[in-house]
């Protein structure tokens, strides 16, 4: 039918647009017989990966906007990222409806797989501003996961993009800290910049809240000292990640605000 509406057989459907038959076929428990809670475990983690994909999509757009000095539009998309992060935090509570016994009933089937191997999460850390060469070493050279991280490594991070924009278009100052002090002490003059700075801090803070909830969930379900699935150090390793900040300049400027001026020798 070249003209007019297509007939029912040709019309796009909800399930067709979302590829629901394929999507709903991807939850495949390995326990035999399937343990009731393994489906929950798979669904929650697949949903996490979908949200990671969306966050990477948004961060790429935000970096592009910052490179073109579109500060307010970048803030708008950062607010979207914040709402997604809040969903990530809230999802932890769904996993916590499993008891330790529920998880142990199928945990051995997961080995040697581990959330430690989520390359999208590593991409997300890198895209936000954490340039740690050790994350590349987690994936063997020549693998698709390593290639994805290497492509991500070659791009500007969120941290790099907003610092470059601040240098080009932000308040005057001899260095980043001086410029940021002016952002916070002269908000009416630099209003778009205070909105951006606070959105970035909140993005980093909410990411940290997810890390904290993740540690608590792991300790609640598998214990504080038990190794993680796949041989990682489990909660002990996760606790070390709580010190990570993707936007250190914005945390450091808090100490500079209201500080007495440095004496000139």
C-alpha cells in the first residue's frame, strides 16, 4: 500500500517497536530447577545495564554541549542523569528483598561471572572523569569490552569538558580554583555556572550514594568478609571505591570558600 495508512499486518506495534519478544527471552536462569529469585537477580542487573547505556548516551550529549558552550542545556540533561541515578539507588532495595539463603541457593551457578566485569560501568566511571589505567587492564586486549573502553578513553570526559568550558567562558581567574570561587561568591554574575557546578556535584554525590547502597546490600546478602562472585574481594573492595570523586575540583573549592587570603611573601 504505497498511499494511506498501512493495513493491520504492516502497522508497527508496541511490542514490535520495543522488540519485546527478544527482550523478554533474555532472562535465562541457570539454576536447575530454576530458583525463584534468580529471575529477579537477572532482571535487576539487566535493567542496570540498560540504565548505564542511557547514562552514557546522555553524558556523550552533555560533553558535546559543553564543548559548544551550551551550559544551560547541559544542566538540563545533567538533571535527567540525576533522576536516573536515583533510580539506580532505589533498585538496590529490590535486590535486598532476597535473603542470604535465597542468593546462596543459586550463587555458585554465576561463577566466574561478576558485576566487577561490567564494562559499561567502567565506561561510566571513565566518562564522568575517572581516568584510571587500571580499568583497561581488567579486560584482555583484543576483546570487545577492551575496545569499548579504549574508544571511551580517547574521548573527553565530563570533567575535562566542563573545565575546558570554564576556562573559555567562565569567570576570570588565575586558575580553576579562583574561577570557581567567583562562581560561588558571585552567583548572579555567573548564574549558569553555579547551576552547572551544583548539578555536577549532585551527580557525583548521587553516584557515591549508589556505591554506599551497593556496599550495604552486598554486606547484607553475602556478608562483609566473603569474597565476591568471580573471586573479587567483595565488600572489602567496594568500600575502597567510596573515596572516588569524579569532580574533585568542585569538592576542593568548598575548602577555599571563606578561607583567609594567602599571605604574599
